């Protein structure tokens, strides 16, 4: 958990794909809305668009190849130890998962307890895992949304930091719903990073207290 600081928060991002949430954080930093610096963008995919985004903005892009760890009985833990070495070398204070398609192990979770965030495209604890927009529609939910949470060993089970909700429309399909949710992801993920940078997040068991009150509009349902 962060404390109030003078220097920008040192952030590392783990991403496997296109990195649109990475881009949202980069844009917020460059606009002066988030007092942080990205010290590394790390991927398990050599051709991840997220690494291209990092290079475009002059940020360190690092590919950590999972192949050398394949077949080992401790392959996941060994890979995470390699990631931890990189994070330690870069002196990362906060780790963001941004479309990172590997389940992190206790190696990283313990090293970055309450200092690793993920964003998930549902209103947790409803619909952890994959295909969440389809599940929300199939269940007849009236609201969907996204959640920023701290990472624990349980998949999408960590303490909730921020959420944004969107209505599910009668003609929605998983793709249209996902697109509307993504716009909210790009808003609340940078906000969560800034709250951490300001030292305003306090974890009490499953609860995350936001000191000095929540930022305006955090719980609003976005217009359709």
C-alpha cells in the first residue's frame, strides 16, 4: 500500500495483448492526471501490441519468454520469479495487470501484497473469469461494468478498489457490451493508480477504504 510521496509512483505493467488499459494509464500520466512513471512494460508475448505501445512512448519494453520454464514442475512459480527479478531491478512500487493472460502465483502476490492491481470487465464478485459479458447477458442482468481490485491468489477475488457500472441494453451482444465497459475501464484504472499514488487506499480485510472520500462520480452508472 502506498504512502504520500513527493516523487512519482514507480509503476510496472504486465500485459499480454493490445494494452488498451496500458494506453489509458500512459495517457493519464502524460496529461498530468496521474503522478506516476512507468518503469517497465513486461509481456509474456513477444509480439504483444502492448510492447509496441511502450516503445512508441519511449518506455522500457521487456519480453520475458515463458518457453524456458515450460515442462518444469514449478513452471509458473519459476516464471514469476523471473518477473520478480525484473520488477526488483526496476524498483517497481506498484504492478498493474492490463490484459495479462497468465494467473500470477504466490511468488508475485506475496511480494506485491496490496501493491498489485487488476481490472476485470464485470461487477465483481459476479462473473469472475472469462466470457463475462456473455454471462451477464445470459443471466438477464440489468447492469454490467468493471472492477479494479488488488490481486490475491484467488482469480478475481481480491479487495475491490473502484467499480463503474453500465446498463445492459435490450439489443446488446457481448461485443457491444464489452466496448461500453471498456470505456469505463479506461476511466477507473488510472483513477485507482492515482489514489494509490496519493496514499489514499487502506486495506482492511476485504474492504478498501478510500481516505478523504471517493473521487466524484465513482459510483455513477454511465449513460447508455
